[in-house]
């Protein structure tokens, strides 16, 4: 079994432990030696980041070829339309090639923590939320996809990676789980984590 940390990364925190420009990093929140991020989450995005002390598991979680589904909640500028959602479901042509079809649906305003600082919103401009599930990991992919269909992303939260979620975690909190996930499992095999410790607050 390997150990993973499920961390709810706050807005404007780097997905690494050090920074030459003295920006907030994981070291401001995670006091566990020997772990590192399995994949990345943009500085200006929030939500689930998985950390592990197992190099093979890190590769398994981060490598796009394994197609581990990631779930995002995006607050966008304007009232998202069914036409735009259908475009996302079919796949979007980006500068670095077409995306895989995504699972996309309108989302009622979720009951989540307020962002600090709040989003920059134009006067008299409505916003809306959508849920987007993708199995790729391109740079700023969700933001580019929503912009391509005419709805720029104002706030982005990753709420799940595979079966792991940020449920019960406030920004800056994490919990530790044990996972038995083969490095090269059959297509139908999935890991089955079991929680081993409660969430831990920012130190």
C-alpha cells in the first residue's frame, strides 16, 4: 500500500514546496516530509491536489495515458448555453490539437467557500457554473476550452480526481489515505482507498 495526501489547494498557492519569488507554496500548509505533487494545479486554480511519497504511484496518477478522470467546477462569464455545453461534449479544437470529448453540464451555484480575493466581475455581467469532466492534462485546458466556446472562466475548482474528492476539506486542509493502486492495472481495475486519518489544518 502507498500513502497519498488529498489537499484542497487554496487560490494563488503554488503546487510545489519552494519558490524563488516567495509566493505561497505547499510548505505553508503541508507538514509531511517526503511527499510531492502527483500532477499540478495552476497557481490561480483551487481544489484537489494529490501528493504522494511513492514515485511509481505519482507516475500512475499524473500520466495522461491512464485517462484518470478529473472533475472541475468552473464559474464562467455569462449564462452558459446548452449549445456551448454540447460543443464541450464533442471536443474542442485548441491550438495544440483537438481535446477528447468532455462530460459537461450546467451546475447550480455550489455552496462553497468564498474566494479571497473575489473574482473580478464586470458590472451587470451575469455569471454561471458548469461541471466539466476531462481525462487529459494539458496546460490550462479547462480555461482554454470554456473560452473557445465563448464563456471565459473566472474561477476554477478541481473537486475530484478519479474517486478521490475534496469533500470535507476546507481550503488549506488535507487528509491522508492509503491506496492499493497497481502501476499498470487492467483497464477494468480501480484502486480502493481507505481513509486512515482525519483532515489536518494549516500549521
